[in-house]
C-alpha cells in the first residue's frame, strides 16, 4: 500500500479518535472539577493526564492533515516542523502522561502499603507542585528537539542537524532510560499492591481497614492498573519501531503512531465502565443538575 493511500485510510480513524478523545477527556475534567467528592489526589493526577491527552489530540489532527499538502518552507516551515508536523508537542504531553501514571503508582503504593508514614504521603495540596514539576521535566527533556528541528531545503523535509552522530544516540538513549525507569517503578509498585490486595490479602491495619474499604481499594487499583496497561500497550509499538529506526513511511510505523494517539481517547471509556462516581457525575451533568445542590442535599 502506498504511503499516501495509508494516510487516506487512517485519516477517518484519527478523526474518530480526535472527537471521542476531546469530548471524553473534557467530560472527565468537568466532572472532577465540579464534583467535590472526586477532588482526591488520584483524580487530580488523572485530570492532569486528561489535560495532556486533550493537548495531544489538538496538535495531532493538524499534523496528520498537513501530510496531504506540500509542506511550507522557510521560517513557516521550520515553525510547523517544531509544533505541528513532527508532533513534538505530543512528545511532551505523552511524557507528562507516562510520568503522571508513575507518580500515581508510587502514591497508591505508599497510601496502601505504608499509610502511617506521613513523609511518603502525597497530600492534595502538593499535587499542583508535582504536576508543575512533571510538566517542567517533560518540556526540558523534549526541548533539544524543539531547538534543533528545522525545515531543510536540501532534503525538502523536517530535519534535525545534530552536532554529531553520537549526540543523537546519547539523547535517545537517555530518553529511553527515563521511560524504562518509569516503567520499572510502575510495575514494581503495582506488583507489590496486587500481592498485598489479592494474594496475601494483607494490608496494614488501621481504623478504616474494613472489608468494604479493602474492596474499594481493589476497585481503584484495578482501574489504575487497567489504564496504565492500556497506555503501555498503545505506546510500546511506537517505542519499538523508533528504536529499530523503521522508515516513517512504512505501514507498521504509521499504525504504531495511530495507536499512540488512540491511547489519548481510551481512558474516559475505562472510567465509564469502572468508576461509579464518574458515572454518577456524568448522569448529573446530562440531567443538568447542579453538582453543588446535589451534594448539599446529600449532606443534609
């Protein structure tokens, strides 16, 4: 199949992912913002993932559509290479999502297995600081690409002129090591949580560790593991094709790229199936009921 034909076939799927992802993540952000009972540490971090997913999708579709036209040259061409054509903004936001999922895994590990150690607890007031730190780190990690990416007249395409061949190799190895370390931390944390919750069925005892409380912890753990695994499944094929340097015109590369953006639209679906609070919030939003009024009536 010719590259242009592949792009044409995949375009409707990108449009579907864009529409469903923007609407779904926007609904989740709205529900969490308006529903006070969902103002938890985990939900605030998941909202950060939703925001990064919306940004990814907003910058995704223009870059895909641009493939069907002749790429501008000069300063405009270089600007588009940095912010649209090469999807560098998505590089930042996907790093934000990955690092946020890692932080959620660490937070759940400490909250469930070390609840008495207050130094390890991520208080809700510290969440904005953590989110700003994650965005700062992600921007710094991708900044070399923004700086070096230009439109090259001689190759008629976006191009990075690295100082040396080793510079490119060192950069991508460093980035891969960051992603690998995050993945390992996530896996270790959830593995220890699963062992404690499902196999040993032993959790640190405290005043709230009743049977229902443990079931609630199992539900939130199942949800978090599900969205983390889906993120990795969607992201790993692209990491693989990038590592072995498959041509960007190959079918497998284009499919892996589509899968990366698909990850930005699946989380709201998982929330809808596994979170009763989110479903209740969606029902209230659909009926036009004020969240504040509903919660006041529940409290009275």
